[in-house]
C-alpha cells in the first residue's frame, strides 16, 4: 500500500490543495465577484454580532476620491476599508506584492513550504504564527548567538510569505518561501527545521521542496488567509485577532524585495459623496460614470445611478464630456 498512509495525522498533508487543472484562471472576473460579495459578507458579519468588521466592510468602496494628476488630467480611486480580511482590499494589496515578487522571481530556484503541527484550538493561531516566524528567523539570520555557527539554508537569498488555511477543526498557518539556493538537501533541512521548531515549543514540522514556477508566484502572493467565504463566520473573530499586526512576508539576501512604489502626487478635488454640493464632482461622475466602481447599494452609487437614469444626463453625456474638458483641462 505504498503512498496510502491512512493513519497519517492531518499535519502530514500539504496545507494547500493541489491545483485543479480544470478550474478557470484565478483572476477571471474576480472584480465582479468581489463587488457583489463584500456587502454579503458585511451582512453575515452583522448577523454573527461582529459589528466592527461589518461596519468596515460596509464602508469599503462606498466613496471615491476624485483627484487631479500633475499633467492636469482627472481620475478617481475608490476608497477601500483596508481591513485585512476584506476581499476587495486584499486583492489590491496582493496585486502590488505580486508585481514586487515578479521582480525577484527570476533569481529564485527553489520553493519550500514549511509547516508545523497545530492543535484544534482557533485561539492559538497567534501563538503558532509567532512561533513559526521566530523558527524561520533561526534559519535566515545569524543574529541569535547560540545559532551563529549553524547552517543557514536560505542564506543566498530568500523571500517568505505567511499563509493561513482553515480545516474543519483548526487553522494551519504555514510559510511559503522561495530561495536563491540552488540545491537543499531535504533530509538536512527537515532536521534543521525540526530543531528550530523545538526551540519555539512546536513540533511535527513537515516541509516540501519544489522548483519555482510562474503559477507558484501567483499562488504565493494571492492572500494571507483564504477568503472569509471559505471559513464559518463563527471563526472569523479568531482569524482576525490571530492575524492582527502580524508580519505577512519578508525577504533578504539576493531576493530582497524592491520597495513598494510610492503613491503618485495628485491633488484631491473632492469626494464622490459630495456631488450635491460640488458641481465639478457631479459633472465628473456623470461624464465618466465613476460611481460604477463603488459597491452596489452604497448611498452615493444609488443616488448617482438614479440621476444617470433620469434621461437628462443619459442624453447629454457628449455635451458633459466637452464642458468637463473645457472646465478642467489646462489648455
Ligand atoms: Zn475593503
């Protein structure tokens, strides 16, 4: 019965499910799914008594800032709630991290998944994440004295990312790591990882070493924790507090991540929600239909949509665009 270890505890299984070859590409129409899913999640959070989370999710993309670029042109950006479990905001954050990972990916050779055994207690998530991260530090940094002469397997360069996957009875925090090291012995690394875990009172560490491929880079940057819709709402609070102010990724050596791009310097014109008192904002909203980027059912979007549907604006879009340009462009 080689390959069928039915007696294996869950920690022996790889924390991520194998990719489904028939599933559509992960990014397809994700935006439309997100825009409809956030209000539903807010509703669920409210019915489970998670009022601060519900309030945050409801505020997400309920307004947008209209700004003026240095070249004189206009643009707008929906304002996210910034919550670590909000699917819409996570997507924007991971897109940025992905482009930074792509810069270092060509020099990466190996991908390592590092795990530890976890007890079925959601409140321990924070402890596990902390312990995993300090175990990883023993494998990447020379700083702690007693380990200074030890083998640092990822020393040529590494980039790690924390991920939390849920199972029915516990959360499985684990670390995905890409390294510039050309070859690592599985046996030696298993030994070293187990020793590092023991230092932090963890055990049952397992690891997988594979080659780096583009799909992996995508998976790695995808999320910190699988979306709220995959986890029962009664566990949202423990997931949220477990992830509170935890570092989600890090890098060093030749795989040090390039710095995050600085936000461009734009001049704020106003907010879409102020359309009643600001004719410029109203004209901008009608000429570009910027309100379509807000969450459905948000008061600003509903009001602007109703205005657009009242025939006056629908038939005067062309005129609006012209006046808009005359009023706002530099020339
Ligand atoms: Zn959000």
